[in-house]
């Protein structure tokens, strides 16, 4: 029998609750109260998430409010992501776990093998790679899906999964977005640009450089099918067995984090 991890198949929630649950899980796993945990979830309404250090001046609040989209600041780094028609994964590990050893890039590389395995289950003919290009280091743009980072996943040469990582409390949290459908350029509606021509050019660049799972696979792929493939991809790659969560012991901690941090303006507008 392989290593046992906890599996949480969560319901769609607001952005603040999603980020709070990820951090509460990290705290519990780092303390040793819970085993390594894979959480798969969705978003109740389209939500723009900013990286930990990203300025809120990147956000076009008039457009965000007009569309009824939410805003949240992630505890992890990186650039803005619009979470809409997607499946989101989070992996929480103690820092002593073999998958967490070494640098952020090294742990990205290890975890990317499970993500690639899942995608190959969904679309065996799709050209999938863990991108190792470095040109994103000089890119000043605010959009996560415009440029791949080391070992993030591309399909047919376009970015497909955007991931970010934080190391805190003696643990490692990596979470990432896998768009299932829709227009990857919709994020440009929620960000500031000097003028409308600049916005339209940014949309074109995003569509040239990023894709969705259904577009890359050339067939519709629903949340449940993606979730099953991710579970199987992790299981096969790391020889895991699943402890499917029947309850959420971190509920109180997540509730406190929601109200003290992720739903609070002091956190959201801290940059």
C-alpha cells in the first residue's frame, strides 16, 4: 500500500473562503494534524485573484464591479488569474516531505509530473510539456496566463495550468488553476490599460499564449472528469491511496482566516 493522502472534493465557494481553506489546510498539514492533502475546488462567481505582492492598481474596479466579479488576494505569489470555468487544485505538504525538498522550482517539477499524467488521461494525443523557458523573468505584465513559469504546464505550446507556491508554518502549499473552457482573455476586462487599443492587444497576446483544457483537447471536458483525472494522475505518479474527507476539521480556522484576512480590505488592498 502506498502513502495515504487526504482528498477533498470541495464545492464552489467565494474567493475569500477558497483562499482561507487552502491556508487552514496548510497549517493543519504542517502541524501534522492532517496528512498531505489534495483539494480540488471551484469558484462560486468569477473571481480575480492577485498574487501576494501584486498591486491593486492593476485592477479596473469599474469593470470588475460592472460584471459582478469578485476580487481576492492570494497568499502565494505570481500574477493575476481570473478564476471562472476552471478546476483549481491545491496540494499541502509538510516541509519534510520528499516532494517539498529543495527549491520552489524543484518541487514544481516533481508536482508537474502528476499534473501531466492527469492531462494525458484526459487527452492522450494532446502535446503536453512542463515548460522550462525563462523569458518570463523580464516580463512586466500583470497576467499569469500570458507567460509560463518554470515547470508550469503547456499544451500545444500554450500555457494551460498556472500555479503558485507559498512556504510557511513549516509546510508547502501549491495551488493552481486549470481553465476548462471560456475565453482566456476575459481577464483583460478586469485589469487596467492605458486605453482600449492596449486592452485589445493584450487580449490577442493572451489568446496566442494561453489556452483552456477543452480547446487544447478539442472536446468539452467537465469539472468532474477533470477531477477524476487529477486524482488518478496523483495516485499513479506518487503511488498514493486516498483518504476521502468526510468532514473538514479546519472549518473554524478557515472561517477565522476568511474574516480576518481574505475578506478584509486591509489584506486585499495591502499592496
